[in-house]
C-alpha cells in the first residue's frame, strides 16, 4: 500500500438538548383554607402557601401532590428516605425555600411548624439547598420573596417572613439548555 501517512481526523459533535428537570411541570392542588389573618402569605396570584407548596413539591414527582390540611395527630409531609414514598428526600423537599413555604402553610392553619432540623433530618448534604430552589420554578406559580430567607434558629419565622414580604417574587425560569461539546482529534503518522 502507498499509504505512508495515515490521516486521521476525528470530529465528534455531540449535541445534547437537555430538558432541565422541572420543564414538564406538574399542576398543583391543595384543600387547605388558610385563616384569613394569614392572607398576607398569598402570592400575587392569590395562591396560599399550601398551593405554592404543592407546586414546589410536585416538581420532583410525576404527579400533583395535593396538600391536605394538617390534622391533629396526623403526620405532616416531610422528607424521608423511603424511595417509594411521595415525600422521599429530594431536591424539592430539602430546599429551605420549600420548607419555608410549608412552614407558612402550617402556620396559616394555626398548626405547629416543624423545625428545620427535624424536617431536613433525612436530607443528604447534596440534596440540601439553603435559600435556593434548585429546580426550575414551575409555571403557574410565584414564590414569595420571604421564602428565600434562610432558616435561622432552626425554625420558619413567621414574623421575619411578614416583614420581608412577598415582593419581589421569583417566577418560572423555564428554558432549554443546549450544550454542544466538540471533540476535535487530529492524528498524524508517518
Ligand atoms: C389568598 O388565597 C386564598 C386561596 O388560596 C383566597 O381564598 C384568598 O382570598 C386570598 N387572599 C388574598 C388577599 O389574596
Ligand atoms: C418519573 O417518571 C420517569 C419516567 O417514567 C421515571 O424515570 C422517574 O423515575 C419517575 N420519577 C419519580 C420520582 O417517580
Ligand atoms: C390557634 O391555636 C391556639 C392554641 O393552639 C388557640 O389558642 C387559638 O385559639 C388558635 N387560633 C385560631 C384562630 O384558631
Ligand atoms: C405557563 O402558564 C400560562 C398560564 O397558565 C400559560 O399560558 C403558558 O402557556 C404556560 N407556559 C409554559 C411554557 O408552559
Ligand atoms: C424572628 O424574626 C424577627 C424579625 O426579624 C426577629 O426579631 C426574631 O428574633 C426572630 N425570632 C427567632 C426565634 O429567630
């Protein structure tokens, strides 16, 4: 063969269209009616915190989680380690933003609010997010500003939340990422 030179040009184009988690948002549902004295907890869409909690939780599930009223002696939702459970530890439930919205949801029913340490007991460090909701905010809701306050004294602080208020809210950030990776390898042999 006359080939004294082997030219090898390998161009690999990998185009990945990454649909971020949360792009296919679930709807939301709650059967909780907050006491009217907690109307200030509503977002600008008139959604009470239990409805917002349903949005923020359902984002990690494949279905809409209906948030029911806290019943005395009942077990409120909080992250656990049972992967077959609707409330297994995940990025949604282990965010302080979600915790705060649940705190508001419980407070507005005049129910006991769980401490952060109890709430997050089963949250691995890698799943825990302070003042961040790590997924795309579901379309159809708006997260009050006060939900982003970090937890101090291990507890959702209703007073601090009311002082901080609703505005500015955070809303849907749905978008698609296009990552294009190019591997360009040239090889000469004589
Ligand atoms: C708050 O939301 C609830 C329903 O989620 C609604 O009944 C109530 O009127 C709202 N209040 C305000 C002030 O938006
Ligand atoms: C949701 O559905 C997808 C595809 O069916 C599956 O891969 C994923 O594990 C499901 N997630 C949950 C939390 O059930
Ligand atoms: C809230 O709960 C406390 C004690 O748990 C009770 O004394 C108070 O009446 C309740 N308030 C309302 C508006 O239900
Ligand atoms: C977001 O929700 C609004 C109102 O429900 C709807 O009109 C709009 O099409 C939705 N956008 C996406 C990207 O789903
Ligand atoms: C709750 O927040 C208020 C207002 O920021 C603050 O004065 C109070 O000390 C806080 N309470 C706790 C238990 O952290």
